[in-house]
C-alpha cells in the first residue's frame, strides 16, 4: 500500500516528523514497498532508516531535527 499523500502516513510519522522528514519517509517507503515485494514491515524499517540519515531526535526536546552536516 504505497502512500500517495503525506496525509496517509501513519500517525506516528505525521505527528512527530517535520514535513521534509515525512517526504523522505514516504518516498523511501514507496520505493521499498516495490523493491521488497510489498513487505510492509520491511518497507517501514527502510523508511525510518532513511529518515534517520538526515534527522535525529533531540533527546532534550523530543523533537526530530535535521542533522548538521
């Protein structure tokens, strides 16, 4: 079930990640969905891994922030 719109993402993604991170999640999930023959759990893991390459959760505030490169 690829996500056509960000509004379709799981609440755990929509409610906690900044918009750009949500876009990364959506694209990574959709690509993994196709690449791994519609394995939903695996696609979610791939999507979170993609987000974590660019974003990190600030332990002090609990908010996801872009990593400084």
